[in-house]
DNA sequence: GCATGATCATGC
DNA sequence: GCATGATCATGC
């Protein structure tokens, strides 16, 4: 496009000026020699054809003078007209040995990615990737995003601590809020050695979570979202999760009815507890899940009720899956695995005593990789196998019995109906052996109440927070 | 009483 | 109209 420029010598202003000139253009329009784009090649394409940079794998940023890293990433348009990031933004690969003795500001993450210049293009499933359109450019200087930087710094320290502790093989994306260590390799067999442990760990790269990328892309109509007005000093000292735990601890052991009176809540709905939690955090008329921090970090609030016999009555439900989709997946790229590896939960615990439920606090949790890749994998694998064989219905009648894994079959999860009613169905890829039916009631994966109870007992066993 | 199947309530 | 979070109902 511009052959007389040298990307390595451009200033930030010049980079952005050139960047603006390719907005609303397709890759085909930018490209002049008809070259194709291979997987992951969008970045190289822009480097080569727009900025005259020869792709390399330096530890320094692409634009040397401007100390700015170039990124090109897809968004997709949802049915409701809004946009969301299609993927996490993958940054540099982590060398566990080299990162060991670094601090945040000397880390490979910071030296390469402290300033990002990002192009978002619109992904569309049925067209050639050369026809994707560049929708937007965005310059991100993390120094200027104070709250984000505080959280990202803490995220980096969380990852760093696992490396230091010889636990790189236990790293999970959901350990952290905005900055994550995602797997990056040809396959799950891309293992690397790590310091302080004989166990080999999956190759990982720093990345910005999809939820965070979605917020970056949608930054303009910011009035729709509300920051939690977290205090910078407090955030730096405690970290986001402890800050939330501390704030809500003020209301420990108060009953639901007392809290409703205190906060003047009139609703009788099922999300009552979420409204109570919002009020504890000082949010007026805003759901916690709609706040800036929860949106960026993809934290899902869940309410847990402990009964008087110290048991949890209900299992925990998740999204339904399509029988036709799940059999096309491999475990490594399955929706289920991705969901649990990248989602953090905020559990708020209410314990029953007499006729009321008493607030026992809030804890954050994400599923350990070991549970994901063992027990959860078993349930998923068994389910996929049954669908592929058309082995679904065991006994048909007023109450239908099915072959899917039960809560008693596995310590972590099981499969159960999750639908409007029995007639609310998805198509089966293979007709059911017994009934020849080509559809079946929508199902979802559920976490066993016994598993949740174990987690709760563990999370709430130390009363230091 | 528990495990599993069935369905409700809300919000977008 | 449907996804999502949550809870109810039935049968062993």
C-alpha cells in the first residue's frame, strides 16, 4: 500500500493516521498483489501491506520507535445488533524459565504489550476472509487505564506466582480477571519444562480475555455501563476479589428479610439475592453482572442456598447444548471446556435458619484444571458417545428415563433436562435407538450439589477474610 | 429422602 | 420467543 514507509520508525501519531486510512476497507481492498490470508495471518498481512514491517518474533514491539505492538482481531455481530469479540487476544508466549525472575515492569508481557494498536475486523462465517472489513482501530496505552492496569498487574502476579511455585501445569485462564495465560500450541501435547517442578506444563501465552476485548471494542457508549467506583488504593492493596469480599462482609449474618428492609428492595423475584448483593456494593439500580469489572472479567454471580441439614438441595445448571453441535467438537476446543476454563464465578452463600436465609459472605471460584480435564471430561465424553450411538432414551412414558451420566455416576457433573417443558427439544444427529425419535428434550450440564458443597466448605473454611 | 425428570420466572 | 438462572415434582 505504502512502500516508502518504515514501520519501525513511525511515531504513534503517524501509525494511527495510516491506520485510519484502512478503516471500512476489506483486506482485499488493502492488499494489492492478491496474496491470501492464512490462519492467524491477519496481523502479518497488515504489517506487511500497510506498515512495511517484516514479521518477526522479537521480544520488542512491532513499532520499535513508538514501542507499540500491532494487533488485528475479529469481532462478530450478534443477533441483537451488538458486537462481541470472537476470540481472546493472544499476546506473547510465556517462557516459564525466563519469566521466573521478572517483575511486572520487566516482564515479557509489559515490554512487548504496554501499548497496543488494535484493528478490529468483522468476522462473517460464509465469506472469504479477504472480504472481511476493518471496522475500528483502537490505541490502548495501559499506563492511562489506571483501574485496568491495577487489575492486570495483579493478574500478572497471580500467573507469576504459579510459575514460581512450580505450578505452571495448573494455570487456568479463569485464575485471573483481564490478563490470562491461555494455551497456545499445535495441540495439547505442546508441553514445556518449568522451573521448580518436574511436571511439564502446557505452552501458554499472555492474552486478553474475550470479555475484556468485547468491552474495549464497545468502549464508546460507556454510559450504558457503570464502573464499580472501586477505590484505587484499596484495589491495589487487596485485589478485586478481596475488595468485594471485604465490602460485603459488613453484612455478614444478616437475614434476607433484614437486608431487604435495609436496602428498601421491593422485588420478590428469583434474582432477589443479586439485588441484595448489588446494594451491598453500593450499586443503585444496576445489576452486578452489568458493571464494568464483571463484564470485562466475565465473572458470573451465582447464589447458593445452604439448607438446615448443611446440604445444598439443588444442583447448578448451565446453558443447554445442541446435540448436533456437541458431537462435532473435540474436547480441547469444546464449548464446555472453554466455558469452565475461562469463567470465574462469584458465589454468594445464604444459609437457612428457621424461616429465613442468612448471608454468609461471598467467594470467588473457578474450576481447577484437574477437575476440568478429568471428571468433567468424562461426563462430556460419555454424553457425546451416547448421542453418536443414538443411545438416548431408556424408558419412555410420562416420566422419560435417559442414558446420560447421572449425578451418582461422577463426582463433579451430570447431564439433565433443561427446557421449558418436555416438548422443548433439539434435533438428534442419530435417531434414538428405542423410540426412533429424531429430537429430544433440551439438556444441559449441571454441577453436582455434592461438588458445590465441597467447594463451599473449602472456600468458607477460613474466616480470615 | 434422594435422584432424576420436569418446569418456572425473568429479562432481553 | 428464547436463553438463563433457579426451583419444583415425581417415583423409587
